[in-house]
């Protein structure tokens, strides 16, 4: 003969009652002992707790009025005894209690969702797209033997080209700086000082030519007609440029 509690539906009912906390006294103690002895029953209790956990967390705390239980006791005392055929079993009564408790928790959770005002969505401006900083470009221009030495540094952000010259002879000709890209055609970047610092603003059309592998060169050109479309004087220094 199969015991009542061994019926799967009945086991699930008892697990729900224990998870909801509607069992009392010996019934609760027996159910707790069964969780230790019956792994399937323990899993059913845990499953019910997981189902109800979200509802319990969302439902607001509510305290019944102080006179609530007195009114319930008075109503029960005034109720005439029911006929034996109309009585329900204690287990059916506990299931009704469990169902009522679960329904109340669901209703409370839904009320919380409906009545709680939703905050207006904040408008968050899109994050700026990071732009990788272009590396600075440097070059060391050297002449043959003990010839002049010129250090150059170009900042792509400002298009400023700074040069520091040493050991360059001053004469009626002036040093003119050239950029020689991959096509091999020199473009003038302007006249520089024979000694010390020079700051040049690179023309927009020449900025893209200042990249790794291109060549910077200096020739001595007539002062009166500089800058020139093409070099006419001798090259006194040159060097490859590279990014850092």
C-alpha cells in the first residue's frame, strides 16, 4: 500500500507547505526530518523556495491591523459547525492556506510593480569615440663628414615643425628645408635659421607627407627668391624621419 505522502502530487504539496511556512508543530517537524531522509523531497522544497523567493523580495512589508486576529476568532466562534460531509481534510485545508499565501504574495508583487512610479530614463550622452593620438615625428639631418647637424621634431596635432641647427655656415645663401616623400619629388617646407631654433607651420598640403620613411633634406638656396619650387643649390644635410 502506498503511503499518502509517497504520491508525487502529495509530496509536492507538502514541499510547498514547508517552503511557505504554513506547517506547524509535529507536521513541520516531520517535514523537516523528511528533508534529511528524502533527497527528492528536499529538492522539491528548495524548488518551491526558489520560485517564491523573487515574489517575497518584491512584495512590500505589510503589518496586519492589531484587531485582525480578534475579528477572525470572533467570526469563527459565531460560525455554526459544518456537517461532517462538508468538512475538508486537514491536508486540503493546508493546501488552501498555501495557495492563499502564494496568491497574496503574487498580488502584492504585482501591486508593487504597478503602483511604484518608474523614474524617467536619464538621457546619457554617447561616449566620445577615442581617437588615437598620432605619434610625433623626429629626424636627425646630418651632412657629410663634419658637416652640419639639424634635429627636427614635428607635432601632427599642431602641424608645428621645430628644428635646431648646429654648425651650419652663414652666407648669402640660406638653408631651405625640403620634404621628399615616396615619389622622390622635393617640396619646400620653408627657410630655416642657420643656427639655433626654427619653428615652421607646415602647409596643409604637405602634412600627410611627413611620415615614417620620408626624407628631410636641406639645401642652400638664394635668399632673395626663397622659398623655391625645386632645389637649386647643394644638399648640405639629410635624414630619414620616423615616428615616436
